C-alpha cells in the first residue's frame, strides 16, 4: 500500500508537468486548467462548464507496460444524478493492445459500454480524441473517424444529457482490479512512473454556469446546424468499418445483460 501511494505521487508530479504544458494551448482561446489529485491517481479539469459543443484533445498514452492503468478524457456534470460522456483507455502489458472504452451516463446511470481496439499504437504518437455533443446526438471521434454515435432517443423513452452543464476532465489512475484482461493483469509498480501526455486541448462550447439548464445561444452555434445533427453517409460508413473490424464489446449486443436490446441501439445502428 505504502509503495502504491509513493508511486502515485510521482505519477502525480509528472502529470502536473504535463498539465502545465497543456495550460498554454496554441489555439485561439486561452483556457485555464486546475490540477486535482484524487485517490490513487491524478488529473485536471476545465474551469468552465459547458452545455453542448465540441471538445477535443491530443493525447499520447502511457507507453511500455501500462497494464492496470486507465487514462481518461471525459465530460461530466457535478450533481448526484449526473450526466457523463467518457473516453477511457485501458492499458496493457508491453506490446499488447490498449482498449478504448466509451460510455454515456444519463441521470446518474451508465451501463452503455462499448469497447474497441485502435487501428494504431496510441502510445507512439499524439492522436486526436473528440466529442461532439448537441441536442441531436453525441458522437465520439478518433482522428475525425466516428467510433460511436449516441442519438437523442428521448422519443423512445431514453434519457439524453441536455440540461446539465459539464466540465471537461482528464485523469490517470490505477484500476488493476478491472482494467486489463478483466483484472487478471496487475499494475507493475516497478515500471512506474506512468506518464500520459496531453497537448492541444480545444473546447468550442457554450459556456454556462454550473446551475444553468439552458444556454443563451442554444440552437444558433455551428454544432447545432443541420449537418451536425446526424452523421453523413461517409461517416456512417466509417463507423461501420470500426464496428466490423475493431469492436470487441457492445452493450447493445450483450444479451446476457440486455435480453431485449436497449431502444436506442437500433437508431444508433448498433444492431
Ligand atoms: C490486453 O492484451 C490481451 C492479450 O492480447 C487482450 O486479450 C486484451 O484485450 C488487451 N487489452 C486489455 C485492456 O485487456
């Protein structure tokens, strides 16, 4: 236990350095980042909260033996029945593939995991991971290729995040009880510190106070426009490619968990 906290501290310090670098993005907007340490892990968050928009980050994951670690990039609201949109990168032993898990929480409830392998080694170079979130859909992109679409299926009785501003978070922590091969592979602390590098954050969102439930410019920004309300043909085709070649788990097709597939799965073209 003692050695765990020692190592997570040095991991924390390195993350602090990475966060400081990221605090000065070259792009137009100046962003402020808080660095927060929590539990056996570390991370940072955006100062502002946002209701809809486009959120992206350039990220290079922990290289070498990263088994047991999880690096995450996510949006989350602050309340008890919270909404959340997650990218989680599950580390692995040297040379073994990372898993990218995505999830969406609405009203405090998640249980919508999807898992894919990536078509490149995410520890070698920086890649762009982004989220488009508007009233019509949530889309997860890897280097501009859609890997998941979660359409607003309110009409089918499925909750959709629409009235709780979210902050952007990034973190790195130890999750060797579940992350790698379902928890069989433990974190090798002799390989610490574990470093994930961040650069070039970009947020183009409607900034709202934490307690707001609507944004001034709602419906008027670029991400609200027709062409962002659905994927186009080409994007659906790319998504099909990801699903057929790289998907290793999809809650939509997990019949043990969901004997009747959740209603949004059909609309999201997961089934
Ligand atoms: C790690 O590697 C093993 C063996 O190749 C694989 O089964 C597993 O899906 C990989 N990823 C994770 C996060 O467990």
